[in-house]
């Protein structure tokens, strides 16, 4: 009985003390190619030389939905300044999250951001995404310069993008 409790305690301690961050800052990012909502293939490598904000999200995720207006404003700012690019990577599993649901959500909310569909979890695996939402700031050299787990704000993301330049 005592050994069972000790084992359970150690297991829980390991789970809860594991880093929420998937990649270390300074890590080289792996390239991936995903389809966007229009069916066009988009690769992370397409944005070499630019700062990229990579946001992993899902429509069923309350903190993800909560931060989407902020990311829409970030996207507008990036399109105006051309300083960086936002890629909103949706965790499209085909059951709980479908392309149809994502399109409807984006259209209903009049969001203009570039949405990519991670239908096989390849991008999430490459970035070792453990929680949603997760946001990665990638510098112009393709290195992770910052990351956020959980909902965030435009102010926080823009500060991190500024630091990545």
C-alpha cells in the first residue's frame, strides 16, 4: 500500500513538473507543409527570412477562441507593416475539429488570418505541442525565440516579435 502511494505520488510529480514548453528557445525549427482553408499548400520554409508567429489552436478550445480577436488584430498589424507573418495552425482531427467547422468559425467571426489545417498532427508533432493554445515566435533564421502556452494578448505577442527581430 505504501509503495503504491509512493509510486502514484512520484508519477504525479513527474507529470506536473514536466516543462510545458515543447522546444527550447534557440532550437532550430523543423519545416512542415500544410493545406490552408483554400486547399493551397503552405510550408514554414516559405517564410524564411521573416519572423513567424505560429499559433496552434482549435475551435473547441475556450482559451483559443478567447485569444482569436487578438490574433486577428496581430494579423492586420503584420499585413500592414510586413514585419512578420501569423500562421494560425488549426488542430483539424476530422472528428471533433473539421475543415467545415474551422471555415464556419473563421467566416462567422470575419477573421482574416491565414489558417492552416494540421489534419495529421505533423506540425504539432514537429513543435511537440502539448497544450492548446500554444504560440511560437520564430526568428528570421528559423530559430524558436519565444513561446507561450495558454491564451495570450496582442501586447505580449508583439513584444516577443519585437525581441525576435
